[in-house]
C-alpha cells in the first residue's frame, strides 16, 4: 500500500485541435515502482471555463488499460463538438479505499 501525506498530483497540460483524434498514455510510479491503477477505479473529469463538468471518462471505450499504462482517447467525432476553450481536467483514482488525484492540468481545444 502506498502512503504519502505530502504527495501532490503531477501537472500536465495537453490539448487537441478541434476535430482531431486525441490520445494520451499515462504511467505512474513511486521510487521507480509502477503503481498498478487497475487495482482502482480511474476517472478523468473535464471541466469547462465555467468550472462545470463537461465530460467524465471512466474505464470503458475512451479510458482503458494497456498493461500498467492508462490510455485516454477521444475520437474526432467527439472533439469536433467541443467548443474552443481551455478546459481543466483531473485524473482521480479510488485505490485502496481512498480517492486520490494523480494528475491535473489544462486541456486546450484550439483551431487553425
């Protein structure tokens, strides 16, 4: 079991051109030891600039495991409907009975 009261989530900014396919892969480790997120229930929440939940991704079609790597995808059919904006996202995992934010950042939707 991993315990660290001073632990803070990583920050990573990412984004997409409106109408493009999106894909990010995440692996987390502590002191070189991979954290097996498949032991928990990861959820990514995307909030718009009004701080309202815009999309929620859980394990299924757009959030999957590839071994110890968590893969987040959004097809172009979905991103084409997103407004141009700077969204905020966070990846939370309920693991070992507690909810913890592993990652947070901006998700920018832009156009040419």
